[in-house]
């Protein structure tokens, strides 16, 4: 299998990607290390502290010599955090010698046999009506998009990775750092080389399910391997909430083990408050009030939307909760929609539910909840 993959890597004509000749700025830093344009993909990757898992996988798959070859290659390089977001035990399983073929398949689904810069991807996507489909060395098809300056890659399972660092030029191609592991579709051909074919199907199913469990919030993928604060700071829709949490000195508390259920108002929710309210709450002298308001959005324990709906149904349609501030919230099921009522009678609609965190869960809401 590997010999055919290596031959495939050398046939650049099998991929409809063309590199353009442009003047490059200095390579970006990756994983705390300088990336040299005169070094190959492997020689650069081993220096990135953010790619130790990827490097270990490439070594276990026996692909080091291939990716040190002349290329050119485009490598979509998942970070350690991307691998950590896979179901528990996945990486350890893939690194076992008996699963080498499956590991090779996954890794080569991150490699394109041509040099494609972000500008190339943008041009091809525009030419193809917004999405350009490309074949990888592993035989997978990836859908490339470029919107608002962001490049995203959709794999065969529907998982979406975002390019977080683009155009890291190598002597034998280019690396684009991505925030998610790309997965091939599950099929009999892929499972056959595995020592345990049913386990292969389960493993791929679990990984695909993990992708489904990472909803986008504020234009950013939310990783269940990150805590509430680490995810919230990436959401463009929650900059006001993050600023408030920092002003209230609640960062450490919400980075703690929890678990917590956080009802997270969007920037628009804060904008609905009377003019000057947010500015007033962010003043140092209003810190106690701000803390009370924010902790009135946090419940101890992890409560999914299904949990809240089940409890509400069991209690005649309303489920009362006590927040960390000591104030009460009430979950109310209205049709298929979940509302959270505060003590002042205000009602917030849950617009994005079950954003799982390493220390709990976030439910995005469209109103700020107010204590008495």
C-alpha cells in the first residue's frame, strides 16, 4: 500500500492544483519555532511544539522518507490539540503497528501532491463557484473554501477544519496548519487491513461523531478538549462576555475543573441592555454587581439541552435551577425550543445548545439573564 502511495505522491498531474509564483514574506513561526524555506516538511515539523503528535504519527506510518522527498506537497497539518479532540484512546490505537495501514490512510488524506498556497485555494474556489474539490494522496476528496480571508477544508465525513496558519513554505512544498484532524469516509476497503475490522468501523464512527460534536460558535470551532474560557475567547460573538468575565476576575474560576453549565449571551444580547449598562458594569467600582450578573448565568454541574428538557417535562414544563450567584433560573420547554427565564421575568432563547467543553457545557442565548 505504501509503495503505491509513494508513487502517487510523485504524480503531480493527478491533482488539479497549480502553484503560482509570488514573492513570499518571511515564514511564520509554528509551535514556537522558526520555519525555514530551505528545510523540508519533516525537518521543519519536528521543530514545532504544536505538532509532536503529527510527527509521531508520520514516523509510525513509515512516511518520513516520503515527506522528505522532492514533492512538491501540500500538507494540511493538524495540531496536537486537533488530535486531542478525537475520542479518548484514538491516537494510541492508531499508533499500534497492527493499525499502520489505517494510520497511513488518515495521514495521506492530509497530503495533496502539488504545492497549493492559500492564494491558489482562493482562486480555485472562486473559479469553481465557491468550493474546490481536490483528491488527496490517500484517495480522499477534500472540499476547499475561502471566505472572508479564512480557508476551510471539509472532509468526507462532513468535518470542517480551519487553516489557522497558512503558507508555511518548505523546500518541498507548503504546510497549512489546521485545527482539526481530517477523516476519510468509512468503507470496507479501509477497514480490511485492520486487525479488527469492526473496531475500525467503530473508531472511524467515533471520530466522525467527535467532529459533529464540535459546533461552530462565532465563526470558530469549539473544541471539547478546551475549557470554557479557552473556547469562549475564540468566538467573535462573545467578545463582550469575555471582556466582562475578565473584568470580574472569573477567568480562573471558569477555567477550573467544574463541571459548569454556562448560558452565554452574545454581543447582540448585551447590546439590547439599556445604553451605558455594559460600560457601567465594566467599571472597577461595579465589580461586585458584574460578578453577580455573570455568575447568575452559571449552574454547577453539566446539563445538556436534553437533560434540561427531560427535567422540565418531568416537572410539568418548568425546571428550576440555582446558579452560582444564588439566584434562580428556570428552563422552560416551548414546543421544540428551550427558553431560560431569570428572576426578573426575562426570557432568553437557547440559540446554540450543547457546546461541549472539557469542564462542562455552554448554551448560547440571545438575552442577558438578570438577577432580582
